[in-house]
């Protein structure tokens, strides 16, 4: 009996060896792991009995499709597009209602300040600066976040997001990174700081550093509202309402896809230059599919992500709004400090398809990406275009009055996607790497890429006269 078992083992080893010889060196580990898994599955099948074999078979059939080399990525993009379509279609009306409500309340506050005989500077700081900044953070950010985060959480609860990581694993290995980088990138979709911390799961210091330096290229919760808002306002063209929502969704999906491409490209470039080395491998165990717990998942998502992000945005937007109003009302000569700074940035900003106010908004928005658009709005309104923004149409009119085109919106979306991380993420990188060099590079590398990409896009579009 023992001899037959030994002969059987030898035959199996010879068969495995022949398969390994037919593969390239990089696939050896995959073959070994696959054979170990198959052998373990055979043993488990002989000594255990499943009470719900149909559920296991159904999961296997779904994985055959969702993790397929041919269907995995198209399905991933379609699902992402559906999430964005629902977000954009559902956020427009509540955003307009909130903006109208806050605009009405701003008028009442102004009347109250006038009745009380308050000085103009106090009304400016508290109402036009603090209140207006906070109100626009809420009206612009709350509706899309309240829709997007629960939908994304439902996909995670159903067990689909690990399949996305599985599909991306092959690409990260080819780019010289670690397969687990796909998991850290998925965490970055919620918050880049959380994505940086999750890089601890990567054992290799070299590959962990690659994951840290590239996590910024996936849009975090602070950049989703900017991408969704600008795609809704400028990227739809002369099409009907339903088609415009679809087009805006496709634009946001394209931005996400471009961010993933940049993540892979920069990972590859770093693995060939500053962080040379041979990529390691890992085995990802896919959890079973399960029906999402709708009520619990939605409530936790709204509380843990939507309200948390909104609170952080309000805390950072309040002082930023005050600072923006002060800069807009301290005059140096015949112009405000805000206008002088914006004019100083203007030539460089124009070269990359933006304007001086946009660059200044990104600088003042360093503490949190959520406040870039509200700061920009306050900067425009304080510079002479004083108007009540009671809906999204008025917001688009404000942008158009300051010379915006579809190119301006596109390049602001690209710059928002690619530029340096927020202050919280930079601080997290410093804590994780304990290196001033890598912390500085984590900000300089994406900023340089954002400038180069925006410059190429702007100059190409202008050269061909598309704007």
C-alpha cells in the first residue's frame, strides 16, 4: 500500500514537473499554487460533505465570468459606469435644492446683519466667507457622496471588489509591483490616507514603497465630487438629458481608467529606476458571494464615509472660506491680494489649460481635496462676479463668465486626479515611510505628472483648434 502511494506521488510529481517545464519562469509559482489548491480540494472532497453544493458551484460559475481575462475588465467598467450613472442622475436635483435653500438662507442672514447694523466686514467674513463656503461644500458634495458611497459599499459587501483586485493582480505584476497593490489601490478609492496605511500588507519594502507613491492616482472621496460635478456641467455636449447623464458617467469612468493606467505606468517606471527589483507574488483567496445587507450597509456607509468626509470638509472649508474672503478684500493698489496672486499664476496656468484662480484653489485646498471647488467658487464670486448661486445652472454660468471651456473643465479634472495628495495623506506618508525624501517625492512626482499631462492636453487641443 505504501509503495503504491509513493509511486502515485512520484507520478504526480513528474506530471507537475512536465507542466512547469512547459511554462515560463514567472508562471512556476502559479502552477505550484494551483496544484496545491487542486490537491487540497480533492482531499477536502473525500473527507467532508457539503450541505449546499449548489452555492459553491454557483460561485465558481460567477468567478469564471467575473475574473475572466476577456470579460473581467469590461464587466468591471460597466458596473463602475452604472454606479456613476446612478450617482450623477440622482445627485443633480438634491444638489439644486440644497443650493437654492442655502441661497435663500444666505439672503435672510444678510437681511439680519443689515437690520442689526453689523459692519460690512463682519457680514463678509461670516456670511460671504464662512457660511457660503460651508453651504457650497454641503450642496455640492453631500448628494453625490450619499449615493456613491453606499453603492460602492454594496459592491464590496456582495464580494465583488476582491474580484476587481484579482483582475488587476496580473497587471500590477507586469508593471513591477506587487499583486496586493491592487487591494491598496481599492482602499484608495475611499481615502488615499487609508490606502497608504493598507500598504502595510505588502511584505517587500520596495514594492510597498511603489504602492505608497502611486496610491494617489486613484480618485479619493474628496475628488469624486469634483470629477462628477465638472463632468455633469461641461462634458455632456448638445445631447438630451438621459444621454448627458450617460456621457458624464462615461467621462468619470474614463478618468478612473486613466488613473489606473497612470498607477501602472508610474509603478513600472519606479520599478525600473528608483526602486529596481524583481516583483514578488501572492495568493489571493476570493471570499464567497453573499447577498448584501442593504439597510446595514447603507447606514454604515452614510455614517462612516459620507458624514465623516462631509464633517472633515466643513471643518477645513470654514477657515478656508474666511481666508479666501480676506484675501479677496485686502486691496493692494487697485486689486485685491487674491487677484494679484491669481494674475501671477495666470501665464503658467494658461499654458496647462487652467487659470490663476484654479491653481490658487488647489494650493488653498491642500488640507483637503473636498474644498477645492468651494474655494474656487468663492474666489470667482469675490473677484467681482457677485451673484446668487441657487442651482447648477448658475454655477456653470459663473464658470463661463470667467472664461471656462470644456478644455478648462477637462484639465481641472485631470489636475484634480493626478496632483499631489491632500495634507492628511502627505502626513500619513511621512509617518509610514519615516523618510523626508520619499514624502517629498510622493508630492513632487504626481504634481509633475499632472503638469505635464495638462500641458500636453492643452497644447494639443489648441494646436488643432478644437476649442
